[in-house]
C-alpha cells in the first residue's frame, strides 16, 4: 500500500472521531444559560397588545434561538393583570426584580451566562433613564448595581427603551454585550426596536431576517443586532419618517456604544454618505463570538393589526 492510502485512512479516522460538527444555523446546546425578560407597564391597550406580542415572541425563541431551556426562563411584565395573560409571568416591580436577582445569584455560578431583554417604556429624569414599572421606577444605576452581584460574567443586556443609551456607561464591561435602542441623547419617543426584535426572532419581519448578515460563516448575536436594525430602519423608510432611534452596541468595555449597523443599512440614491467614526471601533467582537440559532417558530399575532 502506498503512502497516500495511509494518509487518507488517517484523515478519515480523525474526521469521524471528532463527532458531528454544528451547522451555522444551529445554536450550541447549553444548560447554564438564563434568559430574562423585563417589560414595563404598557400605558394603553395598543401598547399592551404590541408589548405582550413581543414578550411572547422572545419567550418562544428562548430554546430554538438562544438554547435556553424553559426552566431557565424568567418573565416579569407590566402589572398583575398583564402578567396573567402570559404563562409563568409575574408583575414587574422593584420587589419582583430584586427577588429575581436573588434567585439568579443563588442558582447560578461563575460559568453561568445571562441574557436580559428589557423592553417597553422609560422616561428621562435629569440624567437618569427611568424604567417604568409597577410602583417606583428603576434607573440604569440601580439596575447596574444588581447586575454586579451576578456570579456569571458573560452577559447580554438588550435594552429596547427610550433614553436607553444612558444605560451603556454604568453597565459597560469587557465581558458584557450592551445593546440599546437609542443614543445617550434626547431620543425619548417610544422605540420600534422591541417590535422589530420580536418579529425577527419569530421569522415574521417584513424587511429583514436572521441570517449570516456580516458574512463570517455563522449566525451570531451580532447578526441579530444587524437584522433588527435593518428592520427598524426600513420601517421608518416605508412610513417616510425620520429615524427617532439610533441603536448602539458596546462589548469592549469602554462605555461607548457604536452604530455597527451603519454599513449594512440599505441605501437609496441621494442618501448622504456614511458617517465616518473619529475613533477606531472595536465593538462587535464579543457579539460575533456568541452563536445563536435561526428562528424555526412563528408566533401568530392574536390582536388587531396596526
């Protein structure tokens, strides 16, 4: 037998001994990851319907997209009346948020990962972005103090609130991906991001979908961020509105968000040139390493359309 035969035989043995290789559209299996949804008071029936739909879409994506089993999913939403419409949800208040973090501290360890999705309404009080919940509100600094107590360091905080850009600096850490719907500026109107996020995760978005958008051969948290922002951008374009939210991502711990979506947004003839950053952007590396799955579930909207 010649040498090439033995080389081929050895390569075949190595290939099969490695076991199956995960496809790009499959999230890695994990049992040490938590997913938490915090949703504000709705304010009116229309926002209640839309926010509840987004919460249900995120819940449905927990296992197929984020590889989080139902036993590690926690939902705090609106008031007790709103919570009664979502399985296993509890009202969102300072007390229930404190109890939730106490549970996470008790049941997790240094290897745990956390995915927090905070959606709904907020308002700016001076430099404090107040998350509107049942009872006294909670601001970004109070939330950051709770987060510091978690034993696991790898964290996602996706904050789809008005005035959410102010949450970046107190939360920033090299082991955290911070995503906000707005800049740390006067972007105070209700945001489209929570609804775009829910539709992308459920595969029902009109203008974008979760796929390998950045072309690195895998589907990651960065692709989800890009897909959501393409969807938000196109919704403003289709309604002929000027954008009132500019999402930010910070995952290098410098406390400054980046608009990584800019080069990926569809551009029409006559659009102004892309804004050039005056600093070297190093955000996105941590988000790019967080692999997720592609939506395989559609959550029907039980309410009336806009």
